């Protein structure tokens, strides 16, 4: 019988105080997290290592291990910092829809600012205080709105799944583009002839592509996210009122 999985979260213990290792600067957990995020933003997930992070901090890996037992604990910390940027508010004064929208747009913005996070969401537990605060606000908001206990978890999951699912392809493209010399416009132009060949057997689809290919892809994606979020909120509202 295989051994049972065992996960030890960094959030289950108190942060260690800043400690000076001989001939090295004293480090705090916050310093480590800030520098790790800077490294991730500049070079991506593949570049992150405890040794490289220690070098950027002017310290050795030994100093880092005083605060985090391993790389997974470090990833837990940076993931929660993304949630801190995604959600900094409380219940919106204008009702549950606005609160949900603020959280959704905040999470989307944080994911696009830190696109490497898509490799962590879903594969790394979100047990940090900022993630918990965001989910707690969402649960309280939808509960106050009137969703039954039976529907509440599904409603929360729908909001999070839509936001993360709709944003992940954009973030993945940013990750990919960071390793290329060309930009989004160049990539779209290079794809047009291939789309015409692939869609040749579907004249209506091809005609729509020719007529409605967006001039501003970033704006088009923003409008697409807006439409999907509003449709989701409309559907939740209809369900809430039994329509």
C-alpha cells in the first residue's frame, strides 16, 4: 500500500523572526516573498530556485531555510501574496453583484500582473490569510444575498472557476510571449493565413472571422471577460429569485 500523502503548510506555524547568519544580512519572511515575486515577474517560474533567490538577496540558501522549509512553502507564500493584490476591500455598498465583480476583476488583474501564478492555482493549496479573506468575503456576500446553504458552495465555485478559467489563457500567453521576440499583433497576423486554410470548409465561420477579427486583442479579451462575468451574475441572480 502506498504511503498516505502528507502536506505541511507554511501557514500552520508562526513566521520565524528575522535571523542573521554569519556574514550575511538578516532576512525577514516579507523580504523573501517580495524578492521571490520580483524574480518570478522578471524571469518566470522555471527560473526560481532557493540558491538564485538567496543570491539576489545577498544571502545564502541557509538563511532562506530559516523561514521556509522548502520551495513549496515559498510558493505558498507568493501565491497568497497574489491574493493580497487581488482583494483589498470588503463588502461593496451597492450589493452582492458589485462585491463579486470587484473580486473577479481584482483576481483577473493580479493573475495578468503575475502570469506565472497560473501554474500554482489548483496545484498549490490556497491556505494563506489573504486567500481565506477573499473566499470568506465571497461566501458571506452570497449568503447575505440569499443563496441557500445547499447552493452557496456551488455559487462560490462558479465565480472562482469562471474568473480563473477565463483568465488563464491570457496569462499563459503572457508567459509564452515573455520568451519570444515578437508581440501579440505579430502573432495574430501570422495566424490569419493559417486560420483561412483551417476554416476553408466552414464558410460561415470564415466569413465571421474576416468580418469581426479584433483590431485590439487586449480590449477584445477585456470585453469578453466583461460579457462572461455579467452573464454569470445574471444567471446567479435568476437562480436566486427562482427564475
